[in-house]
């Protein structure tokens, strides 16, 4: 396990787990959200985003988190392991809701000067509505999608406790 993708519904803890895993493995960590969310919450142009993913995944060892389909072929194609945080809906919902509230209240800077706002938190593409649009669909689609990448060993973690125990065994 030297080239790892961590996926999961928004708010599931992809970045937190990926950072911890990268530290345990002593390899670089890449966060797709940071490459995608340009100033003013503008999405990076597809080719610019794909170039960032290609550059990061060119190395011999890394951990990257994110669900972006616009560069899935690159990241998943170069990875050897897919770690899927497949938590129950209520667990992820409370995580994404509490994270959103915390970010709005603290005005935490995320990527490229972007901050979550109360107004932004109710937009259709904000994390809470996005969770409802994607969580159950991804649970259905991910097994078949992962099967199209025979290079991947899939690690499906179904609870935060299972993820903590798995992480403790790495490195």
C-alpha cells in the first residue's frame, strides 16, 4: 500500500483519515478539494485540475483524498489501494452538519481564501444538500465502479470505529 485514494461522502472524514494515513506511511498527502476550489469558490478548469492530480500522483508513494470524477481515471488508475469510508447516513449527516456549523461560526479558511458562510451553507451545492444528493447513490455505485479498476485493493470501512482500528494497524 503505497499509492492510496480515500473516498467517501462529503463530511465523512476523508481528509482527516488521509492526512493521518499519510503521516503513518510517511508519504505526501494531497487534497483534491484544495486543487478544485479556486478563489470565490470557482471550480478549477478540468484540465488544470487533472494536471494537479497527474503531478501529485506521479510520485512513487502518496495518499490523496477526494471523489472528483473529472480525474478519477488518473488517480484511481495510478493508485494501488482505495479506502472507502462507507458510513451510515445518520453518522455522515451529523458530521457534515456539525462541521458546516463550526466552519460558519469560526470563519475557518478552507482553500484559496474560501470560507463557508451561512448564506453559502444553504445553497444547493453546499455540503449538507450535497450529502442528500450523493450519499445513497454513491453507496450503490461505488462497488461496480471500483471493480472497473483491477489495480485497486478496496478497503471498505463502515464505521468511524472500524476506520480508527484499521488506521491503527497501518504503518
